């Protein structure tokens, strides 16, 4: 899947698809490596988005206090 900017939910959905594919005993090694790399990139993207959301939430909470 191309690395266009995905929403958090789209990234999670794609990660679930990748895990399912990697769980298949018939997957070829080259395809598994490709999917693993994609999954890693998606995981990093999700982590970055979560950190951004946390920063935004903390800023909103500070404004209310």
C-alpha cells in the first residue's frame, strides 16, 4: 500500500490486515519482509499520531485549568 497520509483508523485497519497476512503459513519470505516493513512504518506513524493527540489534549486541559 502506498504511504499516503492515512488516518489513525486507516493505519490500524491496515496493520490488522498485515498481521492476518503474516499469520498465513503460505506467505513467501519476500512478501513477508515487504509486509513487515510496511507494518513497521505504519506502527511508527500511529505512535507519532498518538503523541500528537496527547500533546493536543494536554494543551486543551491546561487551557481549562
